């Protein structure tokens, strides 16, 4: 998702005659330390290190929305619900009415899934790949579309088809911030979101080399924590990410003791 410079990015895309990023959702989401929180209970392109699948039963059954709600309490209010979640549209619908979060869909692989997400109130569509069919549904509905790509050819093709932001995946474990820095030389105007292996240690380096946002998975909302009911730990981790980015954005002279 477009997180850093959310409103500015909307204006720049519209000025170039490209599909405008929807302005809906809470302003708090746009200000929440410029982070994007992603939630999934099974291995997905965003939550890469999840350790249990939908076939597993957590020792303490809780509503499937408990994990994204824990993330939101920590200040990260752009929430991605992936289609690896059982009854994902129901989870989206349960959260979409809240004024303090902006809910979107992840791992959207088919046009049918995109339609289901839109019907559930999703405000953005994310995928591990670029699909012309999914792109058409998302863009026709006025939703922000963020497909996954890695090589420059893949990135250019997705952008040419109307993608607002490109999820460079899995750059956290394959290339890191240095890879983003290299490919931004020929692609300086392509908004990129780093995902797949992102964590508290590399979030600032990714933003520093020009990523407009970060997709967070297991490093934030570890499925093992949810399986054992440790939602306060998920909230604590969210706050750490918020604090890390906020500190990086605050001029040194404005910091306490600065």
C-alpha cells in the first residue's frame, strides 16, 4: 500500500493521467507510521514464515479478526486479509465498517476473489503476481491495485497495465534494500512496496532507498503468537514498528535530547 506520502502520491498519479489511488479509509491509516500491516494464518507471499495452515486448529480458538485487531491496536491500521484465510471475505466485512482501519485483500489470484473482496468492503487489492483479470476488476472498481513482481520486466509490465504500486516480492529475503536501490535507477518513478522477509531491522533501510511502504507478515503478526492467544505481543510488535519509523522520520534536532 501507499503509505509514505499517501496523499502526495495520489496527486502525482492523478497529475500524470494514471488511475487515482482511492482516497477512502481513515486518515489515521495514512499517518500510522507509514507502515502496512499484513495478516495471514498460513504461508503466503506476505506472511512468509507462518507456521500453521488453515487445517490446523489453534489451542485457543478466537475470532479470525483477533490478529488484525491486535495489529491495529498497535497503530498499524492498513490491514491486508489474505485469501489463504478461511472465509476471508467474512473477516474483511467484519473489519471494513471500522472507521479507524483501512481493510484490503491479499493473495488475490482470480477475478472471482477480487469481486468477493470488493463485495466485502476491501479498499485495495494485493497479490503475489500480476494478473490482467484481477487488474481489470480492481481498477474498474476504483480500488488501489498492488500486484507482486520482482524483475524490471515484470515491474514495468504490471505498471503499464495500471498498477498503482508494485509489491517487490520477496525482496526481504532476495536482494534486500540493495536490490531496490539498483532497480530504482532505471525505474525512479515506480512506487514500490517491499514485502517478503521484511522485519524490524530492514524496514528503515527499505524506506531509505525509496520504497513507499512495507508489507509486514510474520515479523509482526506471527501465527504462533495468535495460536497461543498472545495478542498483546502482536500489539507490542506493531508499536515497535510504528516507533521505529516515527523516530526515523523525526529530525534529530526535534528528538528529546537532540
